[in-house]
C-alpha cells in the first residue's frame, strides 16, 4: 500500500502545482519537505537524464594540432 500512497502524494503535488501553489505551500499542505516537492516536479519536467557523451579524439593530438596551426 505504500506505493499507492506515494502515487497519491505525487498526484497531489502536481494537482496543487497546477492550481498555482508554490513548492513551499505544497510542502506545508502535504506535510513533506519542500525539496521533495521540487524533486517530484523536476522528475516530470526532465524524466530521463542524458547519458554522458564519450570523449572525442585524444587531447595530445588536439594539442599537437593546435601547435602546428599556430606555427604555420
């Protein structure tokens, strides 16, 4: 039953936010921390974080190329 309560809490957060309440006021009304409210709202806005991109090339090669370009 904990998941049902959690889902109800998340829905309440979004419902109160759409009604124009601030994160602080939502936290007061629901009896939870304001950072928890912010986190749940942020998760909906940015549901999946982007994976880190792989580095391209070698730093030494880039540095050597930069040296060649400046001496030419």
